C-alpha cells in the first residue's frame, strides 16, 4: 500500500466548527494508525468569505486539541510552516493552478468562457422560469480557436470552465457510501479558474490532493455532489484517484437536522471556553460516527489511534448529544491529578472574580478537590465554590432540613418548634466548637467530634448536620459539612469563619 497521507483542508471563513474537528481527527487518526502523514492545508481561494483571524484560530484550535499536523501551518509564537509539498495555503499556489488550468485547455477538458455576468444572470432566470436546473449552456465552447485567441489578445475578461461531457455516467467509489453513479448531464460546466486568476475549490482541491500525494480524501458528505467534477479532472489529467471517504453529518439533537451555527455555540473555541477538556472533546467526537469494536468508551489519543478503523464508520448521521459530552467531560475532570486540576480551574476562579493569589494553595486545592467529582464543566467552578470567598446568601427557611419542609404544610406550631430546635442545635454546636482547638477542625477530627456531640446530646443527626452545612455554604446541595470545615481549616482564620457563619445562621433564625 502506498504511504497513507491524509489532509484536513479547512477554509478560513470563521472559527473552526465542531464537525470540522471530527473530520480532522479522523484524518489524523487514520494517518497515525498507518504510520503515514497528516497534512493541514488552508483553502482560502474564496476571497469574499475570508474572515480575519480565522486561520490562526483554526491552527491554534487544532493544536490545543493535539491534532498536530506533520505538514502545513503550525503555531509557534506565530504562524510557521513545515513539509516539502508547500506552500500549504492555496492563495500562495496560484501559478500552480494556472498552469494546470492551461493543461486542461490544451487537453480540451476545459475551455475559456467570456460570458458577462449579465448574460449568466439572464440564462439562470430563463432556466428558473422553465424549472430547469441552473447550468451553463456551453455557448463559449462554440467559439473558434481564432475567436478565442483574439478575445484573449484583447484582454477580454474570462474564466476557464470544465467541459463536462453530456452523455455519460460518472462513477466513483466511496469507502462509506459504496459505488456512486451520477449522470454527467446533471453536472454543470464548473468554473475552474476565475477571472481574477484564482482557482475555484474544485480545481484547487484536485491539483493539491494530487500534488501533495494524498491517499485518502476524508471529508464531510456535503462534498459528494462535487466529487463527479473532481473525477472528471482526475481523468483529464490521467491521475490516480485517492480513496474517498465522505463522513455523515453531525445532527442536532433538537432538530434532527445538520448541526448548524444558528443553534448556538458550535465552534471549538466556545466549547473550550466553557470548560470542556480537549481530551474529553476528542474522545466524544471520535465516537460521533465511529464504532469501536469494544464496549470501551473512554479512549485517550493513543488508544484511539490503535483502535481506529475506516471500516467502522457509520453511514448515517450522528446525533450531537450534549449530555453525553458532559458525561465524558466529567469523567475526564475526575481523572485529573490535583496539580493539573488546579492549573485548569484557577483561571476559571479568577474569571469568577476570586482573587486566588490571596489564599493559601492548600486551601484552594482542597476546595477544588471537593468539587472535582461534581463538575461537568470547568466553568461551573466559580459559582460552586464562591461561598468559600464571600458570605453565603440564603433564605433562613433553608436551614430546616427538607424532609420536614416537604411534609405537606406542617402546622405553624410545629414549624415554630422545628425552627426552635434548629436554633437551639446551632447555638449549642457553636458553643461546643468554640471549645475545640483550631487543629481539631481538620476533617479527621471534626467529624468524630461533631458526631460525638450529637450523640451525647441525643440530637437528631439531620437537625444538626443539615443546618450546619447550610450555614456554611447557603446551598441546597453541596459537599458535606465536615469536608467544608476541613477546607476552611486550611485558612489561618478558618475556625473563626466557621463560627461566624454558624452565628449568622442563628441570628437569621432568631
Ligand atoms: N475547503 C473545504 C471546506 O472548507 C474542504 C473540502 C474538502 O475537504 O475537500 O470544507
């Protein structure tokens, strides 16, 4: 088998879309699996659709996700290039396309077209009126070579069009979709080279895939309809075909249709900003359209390379299930070592307005560890732990355990007595905790001490631990009170803070 060479060929027309990442990932995995090469090529010939900054965004997003190319642009304090088949940016390869367009003219596989845009518009309108598909009518193919020469000499504006034969079936094989046949009468005489000397996508993609020795063209299935034009070009040049692998679309859970930008954030940057881990995104995307042979769901990049196969790609679209992505993300967050967790979460604490530099590392680590198993996204951290950094705000009613509250509208007298019990418990707990040394506030002691206190005073556990926990954090759901106290204990004034919160809760109930 010739060397496997794949390429991801995005157009810099905006931020990298989640579907693009999946395409890039499959190209990358297939190349790595076969000890081949994965290229990044920038297809920027549609000058009107260029979006400034998107080239950098694409290159950087791919690198953040560790889909690192062997050839093409890469980022190292700026855009750099590697590889022997460059330039890897199509706008820097114009003479190459012009030369090949000329070769097609000589082979009569393409022809000059001098039609004005007015004529083309009129033609389209007429075809629309007759309910015919819009197609160029080959008028300029009838020009004699003398007429063409004199128009060229007079520098008349022109394009070069593909000369599509009218009466054949264009066949090609797709690795996922099988044999595909399209009648050539349905294929337009595509413009290959525009009047400004830029190629269209169709000429550039074929020339580059050939020149860069691409063995597998893996791309979104929206390009199937364009492939017959490419086949005609390969044939005209006498070049061998690459293996075509057209990936089914990623579908929106809400609409069942192709995931679109209108449905909110679909750019990789948005996902990363929200606190999805690159490794979780990769794992999730890998399984969005590919079925490994095993039941295993968590794969690191090395395992993906080992398992990946083009034969296990699905034929139908894959639904983008955000809950599943959240699940992957929480699994990856759980697996992080504390140093890594710390490095990834601190920026989100800072973003939430927490002045992390003012607190001991041990304290910050403790509170992050407390939440590690509860986080779905890194961006949730600020909201979850902000009670450690400011007085929690809550309704006094929250201090009463929910089981009591739920017992369908207790009579006011009972409510009053419940409130009194809680108040009494909090008061005596406070007195008890005051007598403990600050060292005893660490989890290993505090849990035993408080349990002892409950037992010796014959109190109900829920009527002590629930209000204590709420007093500390003001939340309906949170880590347990011993863990919270343990985290506070790593602050120099941890004990005071705990006592202050308990007395504030008592005041609220009073
Ligand atoms: N430039 C095309 C795009 O933006 C690439 C299509 C292909 O891979 O051939 O999707």
